[in-house]
C-alpha cells in the first residue's frame, strides 16, 4: 500500500505543517507584531529564548504570556538553564554547574538542584529546559563542554543527571538531555566546525552512548549532536543520520520521546549543508523538531524546504503524524502554565549548598591570613563563547576578595603576552583568578607562578598553571562566596573533581 503524501496541498498549508516541526528564536525583549504574525501564519508553537530576550521577571513573564497567547495551548517555550556558566535567566537562584554537582557527588543534592531550577523557570513561563547535559567530559581539551558535564564515569554521571531531571519533572518542567550520542570527547566546538569522534563501537557503548541509553527510558526529549561518529555512520553527523536517530535510538533502544536537533544555524551544519537541506535531512533521519535558530531569512528557507519535502513525498503524512503526536504529548505532559514563585530564598540556600560542596582543592592550597596584602591577577575582558554567559568581571572578583584582604588588582589583555616576572616582588600574596573557559597556552603554563589559583570557570585551567588551586566550576556570586568562606576558614573544600587528572 502506498504511503499517503501531502501532494497537491497549497504551499501555505504545507508551510503551516512545517511550522509545527521547527523551533525558532527572535531578537528583542517584546513580541513585536512582525514576529507574532510570523508565528501565527506558519503555525509555529515552539520558541527558545536567550539572554538577549530577557531583562527581569516582569518583562520575561509578559513575553512568555504573549507567546502562549499566539502559539496556543500546546506551546513549547524553551531555555538553556543548565547551571554554572550556561544560564539565560541570570537573576534567579544560580545553579552550580553539572561538574560541580559531580564533585559534590550527591544525588539528593542533584535532585533538589534540578527542582529549584525548574521552579524558577516555570515561574517565568517556560516548560522545556535543554538540560541536563549527558556528555561525558573525557577530553580535557574539549572547548565547549568541560564543566557542563557531570563527569567522566558513565554510570555515576547518568545517576546524577537522572536525579537532576527527576527534580525538574516533579516541578512540571520537561528536560531535554543532550548532546546525543555524546559531545564530551571532542576538541572542536560544533558551533564553529564539524567534529568527529572516531572510536570503536565497544568504546562508544562503554562511554559516550552509555548515559543516553540509561536515560532513554525517562528522558522526555533528547537533543542531537552535530558530530560525525564514523563507526555508527561515516557519512552524516548524528543530527542528519538515519542510522543513529532511527536505527539506533528508535529501533534498537525503543526511545519514545521527542528528538530535537541542536541549533541548525551552527557552522558545523549551516556552513556545510545549508539550513534548508539540513532541516529536511534531520527530519527524514528521525528528528521530530528542527531547532531553526538563525534569522527570519534562514527560518523561511527552512520552512520552504520542509514544505517542499512534504509536497514531494520525501516526508509522508505518517512521518509527520508520528512527530506531531510526540510533540503534542510532550506539551500536554508539561503544560506551559506559569506557577507562583515563593521559594526564591529557600532555593538560593539549595544553590549555595551546591556551590560550597562543589568547592575542590587541588595541590594543597594555603590561605593567606585575614587582612593580608593580596595581588589579584585577572584577564580584562569577560567574554562569552556563544554558549555560555560572559564571565565575571575582574573588579567583581576584586570586590569580593576585598571583604577579606587588601587587594591590588592587575589585569591582562592577552595571557600569551602577560609578563608574570614583571610583577613586583614586594611580599604580596599573589592570586590568579581564571574567568574564561579558554585553556592557557605555552607562555602562561611555562612562566606563571601564583601563590593560589582560583579556577572560577573551567577546572582544567588548574592543570595549566603550576600552582595550588581552588576549583569552583563556575563564577556566579555563590561561587565567590564559597571561595571567601574557604579563605577565612569557615569552609573546607570537600569536592572531588569527577574527571581524571586531579588525583
């Protein structure tokens, strides 16, 4: 029996079907008339909001309410509120990074953290959080995962992530685990180029795939990785691979949840395949929803390409029906209905507990005496890598430490040019605070010698500098407070880095 197709349907109708299969982003902090019309005309019911869409709770609550009014009762409004450096709503209680929770190694704490994150984002109008990360960080030179991972051991990382996810689900916010089949062992950021993970199947099953398989029975959604895994599919990245998304995930693992792509504007995809072509390939490979970020132009290109695939029979009625059923089930199970948020103070205590218990000592760091003269060395700028929020400003770190010490602040623009030997030898206790994810180069590794290194973002930076260190796995205010509590002797650093190299 031939499969039913959408042939002879009007193009506008096909675009409206296509619109139900994509998630978009848009600029600004209000829903302008043009965007509202674009959503309505194309039947779009899924958006992802970013830091540029947000100013405060009142503004964001109105924006998400306006989106629900346009997109309807099955709206999916998404956010990346992972914790650590990857948060979009920066004024709500600040969750520790996944690796911080890995360092604390407590599933109850992970559950309470996931629940607290969900309470905050639910109050703002979100029902879908693109977290937790299930990537295993088994490559210390990974430029984009690092502290976003719960650790390097598959079983324990999955347990912590599952606990975090269960906390979120208990509060009514759907999770989306990412980045299937695993982004941990890459040294290329897929926002910039197409990575490859070339390992035997046995090793993929033992490491990368294991957390996703463990979570596949409970995760309501899974995000694909723009990565080629030659052992699984030598031709296409996972996002566009039928062998990975259908043969492995759907048929072998029997996964029933929603599969959504990572952002199709990322250079690994858009720069190689074109956004429209890639969107169709992702859907025919087995994805349910395409994350069509980019611009209105690329979103229109995506809609037209999907509509053409519907018209040609490349995507059949049955193909689309199964995808829409899964998306509707997700929206109905986690309805987009904001809740009141009276737990702010209690949730800040949960988050502070996480940051304190994450604090990790490396190389027997020593505390300067209270009131000591300290020289603090920090980079000048606070850059975002496009995934994370910008790091903590140098003056903010200095101000925090000035609660305990006489602090002289020294900043640098380029770590590879900064001359550590030029610092005065006047008896000041020298601290280096690392406030970016970027690993240090040869010059800093060979010549920088602080008395104490505060690794306030990427813990692997502690391996670059020959000095005792404190690892916080992030730079939010409760991380700086935890550092101060350790410095004044009120707190011991009991965390243990859940990745190799810090023994």
